[in-house]
C-alpha cells in the first residue's frame, strides 16, 4: 500500500488508486509504506522489459493491475535499454523511446496503466499538460491512440525548441496541441484554473510526481545495475543528471530493494539547491535559472519530498546522497572533450553527469545516465563537435509528420 509523504501513518491507497489520483489528497506525494525486496526469481535472461516487470511486481502485489502488469510492461518498455561500454566507465542510454528521452519509460507505463484502469471502470479521462519542453512530447506520444484517454498539451509560443515543438504538435486523433500566447507560467496557471473549475469533470494530469511514472524509473536501475554487476563483477556508482529528482528517486528505491548499486550521485546544472543543502544543511528552494541543460532547470525539485521521506535528517541525507553542480561552460567543454577523446556524442544533460564523473569519480566504477539523445539538442551540440548529429529513426519519423497546433490566448475556456 501507498501513503502520503505528509502523513505516513494516515490513509492508505493501492498502487492503482495512487496512479489515478496522481497527488495524495493532502497534497503530498505517494510513497510505498515499505520498500520491497527484489524477487528471488529475478533474471536478466529474458531481456530488459521482463527484468523491469519483475522489479515492479512486488509494488503491485494484490493490486487490481497485478494480472495485467506483465502485458503493460511488455507494451510500455518496447525499446532497448543499452549500455555504451567503456571499460567500466559506462553510460546507460535511456533515450531509445519514441521521444528520445528517459521520460518515455514513465509516460508510457502511466498511459498503458491508466488505459487498463479506465477500461475496467468504463470511464474517460482528459489529461492536461503544460510543458516547456520534454514532458509534453513524452506524454503526447505515450497517450496517443490510448483508449478512454485524450490529451491537451499547452506550450508557450516561441519558447520551445524547434524539434521539441514538433514532438508536441505532430499528433492527431486524441491528442490536441495548443500554442499559448504567453509564458510557461501562464500555461501552468491555465491548467490549474481548469482543475479548479467545478463545472469541468474528468480531468487529470500526468505529472512527473505520479507513482506510475516513478516506478519504471526504479525498474531500469534494478535491471541496469544487475547487468553491470554481471558483466564486471563489481558494483558501480550511478551518476544521474537531475532536475526534479524523479529519475534519481527511482535509483534510491532500487538501491533500497537490494539492487547492486554502490552509491548514487546527482549531477545538477547551475541550479544548486541540492549541493547547497549538502554544504550548508539548510534546504532553500528558489526560482530556477536558465541553462544549456534546460530539462534540469529546477530550483524547487518536486520529488525532494520523497527523498526527505527516506533520509529525514541532514546527516542521513549526506550519508546517502552526493551532488555536484556543473556550469554551462563546463557542459560545453565536456561535450567537446568526450567527442574528441572517443567520438562519443552526448547531450547537455548527460554532459553534467560526465563532468561529475571526470572531476570526482575518475578512479571508480561508474555509470553515467544518458537522459536524452544529443540530436534533440543539435543547436547546442553541433557547433561544439563541428559536425552534424545523426538523427535516430524514432525522432526522424516524428520530424516527418505534419504538425498542427491551435493558437489561443491565456484563458483556459478556449481549451473546451
Ligand atoms: C526531465 C529530464 C531530466 C531531469 O530528470 P528529473 O527526473 O526531473 O530529475 C534530465 N535530463 C533530461 C533530458 C530530461 O528530460
């Protein structure tokens, strides 16, 4: 069962209830009452999706989705999860999903789970998403053609990268895109206002704090750390480019389940909230600053509540969490170094992780997590490496599709 980070002894929800609710009724985030162990029969021999299914299984014990979980995992995790090997200083590539970033894992699992739950209830839901980049594309792609579900994506006019915008606007059928004449904050406010309007019903969100997005991010760490251990016979330090720390929370849950992870390091950009907390012992969320790794431009990480639930005191936090900040200059330098030394092309987010490896873990067994394909950030990467970045097939397919968005102002009534 699942409880809220704000009342761990309060009301309990099943996994399915937590997925449909998104946020706990008291405004907290859902966490498991206790973290389960990796199942005894866990195996790598049936492929990544099956290992991920096994890692998630104990979280759905007795749940109404228990019997559907294998099928959901098979459909949601239908793309490779490869390592880029470099003698134990490896990179875990989480960008082979339809929108070429790790968010595809969580968004797809959430979409297939919600579809099953709504089918059982014979209900429909409309998902509202405000996006400044990656999230909207992953959600739109994941929910496209899912039954009982429709999506309205809101993005700020002229403030989204070209290829990102394409990923928001190339869908038809049950996915509609709205180009808002305003800022990202205006988009978020429109979504909030719509949720508050009691004359509207059947609305939901697909936030990155949803349990259904977090559990897959736990599962690929169980898989990848076990595979690393099998290959090298040792445990690695996992270095994770982080913003809202949802991806890294998944890694902490995996480690608590017994996954062979030596330690977990959060690589952040110039948004220093977490390194500052480790240094000063005082937690001070703040407005975000813009960087080259824009999907990590977060000053008040939404999943910190979940990490604080695991490590409540600053001493416990320091014992378990390391974090380093990387500047835009260092991001550029690292993309260049990595390319010149080995021909390996990395995105600006992944570059934060690579910088932290080079500066702080050079002598250790390490895995840097590659959170997006570099072709999504060609405007930054191509001038640095002095040539084109090949576009992966899944991104190429999206870029070929016709796109359409409705232009609207900042009044949410235009959405309905
Ligand atoms: C969302 C995102 C991140 C940050 O992940 P969090 O779970 O918010 O910490 C890092 N890199 C890329 C490419 C992303 O899209």
